[in-house]
């Protein structure tokens, strides 16, 4: 890859390894990934792999929630630390049940010292953007909100402070097909508006192609990056995107490769 700017690369994972028995066996080994700066628009990177290959673990390394057995995680050319503004959307929706939707979305701004009135206004704008206007005073828990609505709260909260990097761990898990499609459309739209770099891990080939600008396939034992695909589909992505001939051709190509692993 050739760097597009004079700025440091956004994220670099160098020779990452995962082992839970002090190197006797490895789940992930020789994992290398470079995500570069792109002027005026972050990349939408997808790490695609079968369940259990170590995708979520790699995402947690980037988030700083875990440390690899070996290798380096560099953010803007420096070792990862807690001061780097990274947001994460987990597999299971994690809205704070005892707070309203509005308070959930406000929290990242309040933690940063934003005036409460300004935080509330910005949160309401984001709540409208994710399609939850009218639900802002409901509490963020199942029973009050559907699974798709809770996930919208989590996405709004993760994006409200305009983080440079957003990590998403199978955000559609457990959702029905129509709700999952709505979440994908929402994520694609917000990514274009906010210009953050998003890294999503998934086992879903359709989702990977629909959202990604670039796909990295994890495979092998121990797992590493075994294939890379550019996704030459225009934005914005719509429901019609999945019927596009280029989408279907790439889907068949990725499926054939995944089945060969």
C-alpha cells in the first residue's frame, strides 16, 4: 500500500499473535494490517472471517481492551494508549438501562466537559439522525425499546463525539433480516457524514461487501490475513446495491474463497 498523505497511518497492527498458553499454540499469528489516512474521508474496513477465528480478539487489541501475546498495535504511529479517541459497538447491545435514550447519547459529551444544554442539543440531533426521535425519554432497555432500537442508541452514543476511529463487532447479531438491513443503511449513511474510519468484524459476506471499502479475510490455523479485496461500489449504498452486478460478482468470488478455507 502507498500512503495517501504525509500524516502517519491511522492504525497499524504488526506481527500480532494470540496465545493463551505462553506460545505453545496460537489462535492468531503473523497478523499484519495497515489502515491509511484518506483525505476528507475515512476508510470503512471489514475484517471477514468464520466464527472463532479471532476477529473479535483483534478488535479488542485495537480498542485497548486486551494486549496481544506478541506484536504491536500502533495508532497514528504510536503505541496504543487510552488517550486515543476510539469508540466501540459490541455484539450485544449495551445501552445503559437506567438512563433514558437522551442521557445515553449525551454521556460521551458530558464526560468530555461539554455544557449539558449543548450536549442535549447535539444528542437530540444524533437521535434524529438514527431515527429515534420520539423515543428520547424512554429508558434504554429491552421491553421499552426493541433490539434494533437499542442498537441504534449504542451507535448514536458511539458516534456523538465524532471519534476518529469506530470499531464495530458484528452489530447486527441477533437482529432479524429487515432490522439488520436498516442498521447497515444507517451505519453507511452516518459513516459518509462523519468521515470517521470504521473497522467492522463480521462473518457475513453480504454485510462485508455492502458496508466496506476494503475487506480483509482472516483464515488459517493459526489465523492471519489471507486475502484482501477492494470494494468498487459507489456511495451511498442502498437496498439496490445488493442487486448490482458488481456486488453479486464480488459476493460469488468471496464466497468461493471462504469455502476453500
